[in-house]
């Protein structure tokens, strides 16, 4: 198979490192997630999903998960996204609000545009699996665990 590169592609140095390494590894992911979850925990609507959950724990879990998803070390030992969110009624609007906060956080953390786009593409790939059309499709993680339905603040 022959790959033909455009003149622009041929002049650009190729970087075969993982996205994780191109971003700067764990320190960058941790910085982005600290900024991101500061925004989530300050958000009137989204913070309700994390009521009673230590922010640092969530930051660390998300950092480990995304490190794995981006080709870095596989230290993640939590639940994968679908079972971890099955008790949350996540709408299109909620997902989009969260996605915008992530985009801002990437910018605030100084992540370069091409890498920011790749990160957001990975994040966006989970949308179809996490967004639910009806609260009836949610289920508690445990028999005593309620479904989390967060009303939009007025």
C-alpha cells in the first residue's frame, strides 16, 4: 500500500507518539481535569450529579481513564463509562453543557488546538452511549441506589 501525502503533510514532521505523550502525559491530563471539575462543581446544574463525591477522586479517576484512552498507562480501575453512568439521566443538553466546559478547560490549560480537537473527539465518542432519551432507560447501580435526575436550574 502506498500513502500519498499532500505537500503540506510531507513538510510537517510526523509524530508517532500517543496522544497521551503528545499532550505531556499525566501532568497535563491532571491539570485539565482539575480545571474541568472546578467548573463542573461550580456549575448549578452539573454539580448535582456529584453531590457527596470528593472532587479529587473524580479528577483522578477521569485522568486515569483518559490516560488509558489516549494510549498512556493503563492504571484505571474504575467502572467503564456506560455502567458508571447508568443511574444518571443524561440528556443531550447536559452532555453538550459538559462538553463545552471541557473545551474551555482544555483552552485554559493551554492545550494546543490540534490536540484539543483530538481530545474532544474522544470525549464526544461517548455521547451516544451515555445520553438517554428517557429516565425509564436509567437504572440504579445497586438495588438501593436511586436514579439521578437533575432538574435544570431556573
